[in-house]
C-alpha cells in the first residue's frame, strides 16, 4: 500500500470517527459513510497492483490479480449502503418526533446510573 493511500485511509477514518461521536444523526450518517469509504479504499489498496485477469487470463499465477479484495470491497459497499439507509430512517423519525436530529440522553439510563452509583457508595 502506498503512503498516499495509507494517509487517505487514515484521514477518512479519523474524520469518520470524529463525526460518529457527535450527537447529530446527520453527522453520524456522514461519519459512517466516510468509514465505509475508508474501508473500501483500504481493501482495494490491500489488493496490490493490477495484474492479469484471474479467471480467463493465461498468465503465470504470480502475475494474476487477486479478486478477493474486490469482492470484499463490494460487500463493504453494500453494508455501508444498508447502514446509511437505516440511519436516514432513524434521522427522519427523530425529526418527525422532536423536530430536530439531535440524540438526547435517555432519562431511564440516567436513573439507573444514579441508582448504581448510590449502591456502590453504600457498600
């Protein structure tokens, strides 16, 4: 893998993770999309240099291209597309219910955390 592709994968991953940690579903959606793109670029870069066709080519084995990273990249694209549609549905439903796409703290989670903390202090 070249240094440029490694930097591109690292940049896409770091920006994607930063966006995922946000409270806005729109930013989360963009973060997961960037992570999907980073995975595809990493898989294609891991495939190595282009070679002869693997099935119909008459070249020696060491000159053939590896089709497996391309298959993994297609799988990553499909998974990323499905996750994007799921997050779009969540964002739309959140916008219908509350009028914005911010994920708020769950009051029940806060109550359970306070009870657990109080039990830990009593022991």
